[in-house]
C-alpha cells in the first residue's frame, strides 16, 4: 500500500509558486511609491525587469509540451525580450545608440504578440491550459507604452505601463482562448 503525501509548493506547477516573486515586486512598487528618493531607482529596475519576467514565466509554462512547441515559445520569447528591451533602453533610458531602433523594435513586439497567439493555441491543444499569449502581451504592452510615454517622473511612466501591459495581456489571454476553442483538437 502506498501512502499518500501532501503536495508541496515545489510539486505545484501553478501560479502559486510565483507568489513570493509577486509579493516582492509589490513591496518594491509600494515602497518605491512611498519613498521619493527611491522612486527613480525602483522605476529603472522595474522598467528593465518588466519585459523579461512575464516572458520567462510564459516560456517555462510550455515545458513538457513537445520540442516544436518549446522551440516556438523560445523564439517568440527571445524576440519579445530583445525587442522589448530595445524599446525600454531607447524610449525610457534614452540610450542614444538604440533610440533610432525603437520604432522598428515596436513592430517586432507587435509581431511577437501576434505569434504568441499561435503558440498559445498550440499550447492549449497540447497541454490543455494555456497562458502564453497573456504573458507575452504583458511584456509587449509594457514595453510599447514605456517607449512612447517617458515623462518627467519615471515611476509614473512605469506604473502606467504596468496597467497597459496588464490590459494587453488580458486581451492576449482572451484572444488566445478564443483561438484555442476555434482550433481545438478534434
């Protein structure tokens, strides 16, 4: 007879395993909002991390979905990260060498978000529950907004970009779910 054991956090592949990271980010954002001297530093750290973290989560979620799905997710993920960081560096940090590439990088981000819908559909067919387009949408919405709206207060720009990223991520998730239902496995 095999004894049943309680599942642990390491056994759980759901979003609950990301809870400590979400809480740490929340503390960073709230702390950055309250301490005026920390606002610019927190804004810069969040601006660099915001496009990378959701993409890393998205790519990690497709592990075990097959080599083709994992490769497609990796390509879309890297395109998103590279183009998003060009948007952040050129539009938010005003890096002279990348400023001219920002508009092209935005188009790459748009293409990556559209490609994420395809990967999302394949993920739903293969693994059942998909979130890929939502996470890529968060990174894409954030980086596009931040490249266009770099105001006098960097923290306010980053805070606004988070809301836009969440909206685009939600739209990506909804669109991906509709596509996965239309192209469901027969």
